């Protein structure tokens, strides 16, 4: 049976597709939520745009090369 939205179950959540940049999948960062040092490397907890909080991931700083604006906002 197809899913039907109800008050009890809420909306059917769909994930936005990634952008293709030079043949690689890229996802848009909504915000940086936290930071930590894990095994001697700086990581950031990333909230991905269009995805629920459960899909947040810890990403090494090197994976966030184009996200300096979000990193700066987090550290403020």
C-alpha cells in the first residue's frame, strides 16, 4: 500500500539528491553543530541541508574545504 500522511505518522520525508560536481556527489551543509578531536584529528558535526538531525555526521576538517563560512559561524 502507498504511504498516506496522517497526524499519527507525520509527513513522508524524502532526502534531496546530491549535486554532481566534476562527477562527484556533493551535499549542501546547513550548519556546523559541534566539533571534537578524534584520534588526533579535528572533526565537525555537520547538519546536512534537507536532511533530519539523525543524518548528521562527523566529518574531518579536510572534507569541508568549501565550508569555511559555516566553520567561522560555528566558532563565533
